[in-house]
C-alpha cells in the first residue's frame, strides 16, 4: 500500500484550495485599498499565494500521474481507468479519463494562464486575479473529496481515493482490507486513440481561456473602467475562439474516424455543450472588435463576454451533474456533485448579473443610430445570428433542465428531447448558417467606417456574380436540387469570393491584417464542405445480389448492407471489392496479422505464430508469441479498380463499457470523396460454427488431396514435446501434422495434433477460418505409412458491411485548416500589437 | 419606430419561434397506455417511455427473449404506471442491461408490440459497484 503518495496528493489539493482563496482575498484587498504602500503588500501576498497555488496544482498532477504510471491499483483512479498493458501515451490520456482528472486538467491550464496574466499585466493584475482566483477556488473544491461530518454533504470528489474506500461494499475488502488488485480495469478501448491524447487538453485550454475575458469584464465593471478592459481582453478572446474551435474540430474528427454514427457531428448533448459557448464567444469577439474600432456595442460586448463564461459553467453543469442521464448515453457518470456545480454556476451568474445591473446606467453608450451602411450594423446582426444559432441548440439541449425546473414547482412536464436530433437541429442551423455566410461576406466590406450604397454595390458585384455563377454550375453538375442546400452553397461561395477579394487587396497593402479575411474564407469552405458531406452522404453498399442477408433484419438493413464472403469479389462504388479475412493488430508495432496464421491462447492479448511471417517491419518465426490488442478485430477488405488497389481495415471491438460490440470505420480518401466503410454485422466469435459431417481420407506424406474444393498437401509429421505450453511426459506421444492448403490468395497452414496421453487418445483439430476448413489428424497407420485426416467444412467466413460516400468532405477539412490559419494570423497581429504597447509603457 | 426596435422585435420573434418549435418537436415521456392511445389515433411520432424490467418476487428479471439470429431481443418492461408491455429491440442486448435501475426506451407501437429504436440505461453509479475481478 502506498499511502504516502495519496496523502501528499490530498495535501496538495487542500493547499491549492486554500491558496486560491487566500490569493483571491489578497487581490481583493489590493483592488480596493488606496494606500499605495499597503497595496503593494497585498499584491505581493496575492502573487505569492497564486504561485504556491500553481505549484500545488502541478503537484496534484504529478502525484496523480505517479499513481497511474506506477500502477498503484490500490487507488480507485488507477484501478478504474488504467492497466499494465497501456503504453505511456495512453497512460497520459488515462489522466483525464475520469471526471476528477478533467477538472484537474482545467485547473492546470488556469494555473498556467494565471501566471501569464500576473507576469504580463500589471495594471489589471489585482481585480482580474480576484475574479480568476475565485473561479479557480470553485474548481479546486470539485476535487476536494471531503465529507462534512454530521451533514453528510460531500464537497468534491477526490482523485486520490483508495479503491477500498470507493467500494466499501466489496466483499474482498471485508476479508482483506490490504488487498491490492494486480491489474486495473483498463482504459476504454475507444479512447485508445491519438486524438484522445490531444483533444481533451486542447478543449480544456479553450475552456480555461474563457475565464480571462470574463475576469477582465467583471474587473472593468467593478473599477468603473467600462471601456478600458476590452483592449487587454480582446487578444485572449481571439486565442480562446481559436483554441476552443480547434478542440471541437478535433473531437469531430475523432468521432468521424472512430465512431460509427456515420459523421463528424451528431448533435449529442456533450457536443452541443461546447458548440454553444464557442458560438457566443465568436459573437463576443466580433462585438469587441467593433468596440475597439468605433466605440459602439460596449453593452453587447459586456453581455456576451459574461454569457460565454456562464455558458461554459452551464455546459459543465449539464454534462457532469447527471441531469442528462435519460437523454444521453455519453454524459459522465454522476459523482454527486450536482449541488456544488449548480452553486458554482449560480454564484458567478448572480455575481455578474448584479454587478452589471448596478453599473448599467453608467456604462457609456452611443445614442446615435447605426447606419445600415456601417460596419457595426452588419457585425451586430452577425453576432445576433450566432447567438440565436446557439440559443436554438441550447433550447433543445436544455429540455431535461426544463423538466427538472418545472418539477420543482410541482408541474410534471414530461418533455423528452427530440427523437431525431439531427433533423431537429439541422432545420434551424442551416438557415442560420446561410445568414452567417452572407453576413461574413458583406460585413467584411465595411472595413472602413462608412461605405455608401454605390461603393458597396461596386465592391460586392464581382464576388456576388462569381458566387452565383459557380453555384449555378455546381448545382447543375452535381445535382444539388434542394433549395436550402443550394442557398448554403451560394452563401459559402459568396463569402469565399468576397473575402478572397479583400485578402487580395490586403496582401498587397498590409498582410498582417488579413486574419479576418482568411478565417472567413475558411468558414465559407466549411459551409460548402458540410453541405456536401452531410447533405449528400449516400449509402453505396447497396445489396445488388437480389438476396436478403437475413429475414430477421429489417428491409432497410437488407437493402443498404453488403454481405461479403472471404475471397468472393463483389462490385461496389465502381470498385471490385473483396473480403480477405479477419486480422489482429500487434500491440507494439504496426501491421496486421491474419487470424488464420496464428493460434489464439487463453490470454486474449497473446497469440502464437503458426508459420514464419513478416508483420509490418518485424519478422516472426513459427511458435513465436505476439502481443496483440485482443479486443480488436480488423476486417481486411480490398478495393480494386484497374491497376489500383486499396486496403481497408474497418474494426470491431469488444467493449463492454460502450455496449458490447463497437465498430469503427475505415476511410478510403480520394480527392472528391471519402468512402466511409464500417462492418454492420460480424460472425459471433463466441458462437459455435455449424460444421459439416467429418469426411475421412487417407493420405501419404507429400500427397495432394481436396478439401472444400481447395488443394491440400500433407507436408510433414513431427513429434512434439509440449502442447500449448504443457510439457508432456515420456509416456505420452504427440504428433503434429503440418498441412499446407492452397487458397486463392496464398497458402494456409493447418497443424492438427494427434495425442496419446495416459493411454487415452486425444485429437486437437486445427481450423483455417478463411477457407472454412477444419482438419483433424484422425489416425496414424505406420504399417502403410499413411495418415487418416478428417476434413470438416463450414460456410466461409463472412462480414456484412455498410459503406457511405461522403462527397467533398475534404473541402470541410481544408476549410477548418484555413480557419485556423486565419486565427493564427490574427493572433500574431495582436501579440505584436501588445509587445509594441508594452514597449511604449502603456498600461496593458 | 427606431431601427433598433424593429431589430429587437425580429430577434424576439425568432427566439419565440425557436422555443415554440422546440416545444413542438420535443418528444414526451409517457406511459404505455398513453403511447398506445397515441398510436391508435394515428400519431406515429416516436416517444420516450421510462420504466423498469419486469421482475419476479425474488427480484429475478423475467421475460427476456433472445431473437433467433442473436442480434435482436425482446423484454418485458413495466412503466411508471405499472403497465406491462413487451418491447422489441432490433439490436443485441446492451451489457449491464440486466443491472439497470431504470430503462428508457425510445420508439413506437407497431401492432401490439412496442418497437424500440434506442434504449438508454440508467445504471447504478460506479461507486456502488462491488465486483472486483481478482
């Protein structure tokens, strides 16, 4: 038992909480005190407390990682989320697999950002850090794990809880309190993916970045510096939009590659919970830029910046309180923190609302009407559209909350989320997206404060005509005969061309200002890519055999899925398609292993090679053991067209946590479309096959024979001294036959064993699953030098696949990359600006 | 009227539109009797039913039948009003199904049976788990 490390972790958690509170208090004092000498003292206190806090947070992270990487399975966290087989990079993702770890990740980013704030910004340090540290204190309380005696009220859930304390009811701990499991439960195999190593840290950095503009805003209201806060907050909002957007897109890409719902976005509550804050944050970015340039939209900026942070807290509440339990299969398990999360949300919501109301009258605002030909007017409409877009998603996602709230008032509404989430959200989002496309084209032309009608028409004429012509062409060529889709495409092209024109002008004059134009072009391309890949996603694995796969399946399933037998080619999507068999994936290197070439052992993660083979870059000899991912089976499928050949490896994974068998697609990528293929029904590995009656033949060595229409030859016979690791005694006789079977695609080896042990005859047959043949060594006839082989056959191995064409999905990915480049350019511009101002000694 | 007022009115109108549409598209949690009534009156919208698996007096779950092809199964569910109903599910049994405290089925009536297109389980939380594989 390693008690010390856990106690140390606990100590760090308590220190982190206390120092966050101390720091908040010291900074609060520093903000309100006017005496300069005392102020310095409080500032110093705040700073030191925060540095201790940051060190403690780092300490918590290190302790948790030590527990995970040293496999201290007496700790619940290590036991529940990791095991000894995980490679280091997945041990890192174990860190944030549990809720406590993801809170910790969030705190970690806060700690780093807090230090950056303290170092870079002197003027705002005290008030901003007061708010910042309060936020951080609430987060620290989430992993405290202390039960208030007498009240039975639990504050937080500790990552350092011992397994026996987490499961006090387990009989093993009643008998042996010191019991330590030898291995853990392991990381959910679906999360064993490189995206899961980088997606959560990116997303949580995005989360953490939202608190900075919020802190500046509250500080500005508090100190009555109503407009000064925008300048330092703006670059952080920009970074936040970029990072959170990147995090969301990574999550979408992971879903596309790993999950089988057929796309990158599923309108699941967990996805919506980050999409909404991002939309509002992008809206706030626009109003803040407007304010910086023209002193309007200050009130809108304040409302939006506060909304972003509240939306983040609300999302956290939604996904972690268990309130979505009946509407989402993905949300986290309830740790009993819902009260605490609600308090967190309410504290900052009430605080922000109250301070805004108190200060509202004093906030300067322009009385004059924004002209239709002003930049502000268009940006304001754009920001409103983004907010409405978010509001629609929020209203659908919040249905369980509405139920809970009406429940408190005794009204049982019994509302359930819409059954077809995709249709429900899409029907609104598409029209908002069209508006966003058009507005981001028009809005960009108001770079200069006022443009009159004539100039605007002149400027917009070429991009509008170009977009119209290209759209008309594409509509006819690619048959986009759906009004809303065609309009979305038109809006997309319009914004690409309009911003392209602006970009062209800017590249000559001032390229550093081109971030906005580039980002909006990316958005335009994304809209086009989404329209095609989602709107015109088409099932191509149509059953063209005229036979039902099974009458048990629905008509739809029988129509849209293709049954493939090993080595029986079919045609699909203009390709000849052939199923080559089931494959294992080696644990420690790349490549695939045919299941026919190995013998499986008791341990599902270890197989034994039947013959010498090369897997990836590694060579194996007969009888070598190979570590594999036993829960994963890959189905090798070859696509052929002319001389071109491609291999697909869709996967099926035995994953009890996620609902039994989980399938992941493999994607064949071409320039114009992705072919997205996943298995939809596979042979049940636990089920016994229906074998034909055994047919007995007598053969000599080197003699050919037929089995299930394949030619086989008995190559050799040898005496062996152990079977599957069991040593035999001198009294026992075991003989192994090596039989080579010639399949369509190379040879297979079958090695049946004939055994006399304790004077009893035993026969261990061997199976070549690709060919559907099982060979038994029935008898040995030394007098004639012959051997009796028993041949049984069965239906060949099969797999049922579903394949979808995702047209022009690359346009979406290119769009996302361009969007990110745009954010990058804009960020570097703001950083340069910041450095210049700092050099001039301006208050930053 | 100032332009900003018109703008505000439009925004409010859209927001109300969104709320109305959400309320309209929202499915409902109902009991089997109500679901049956809805189905016979021609409303084929998918609905959510919350309930538990049927258990005998000793607490054993009864009424689970596996389909011939092993990829579908049916079970007997008791809704919150105590009405029993056979539910068909065109997919294999989700793991932890029999351990669930609560079951939510989403689907509609087809003839006399309820066809679920989705099942959501409410399982005891991880902390109450008392099995450790040694």
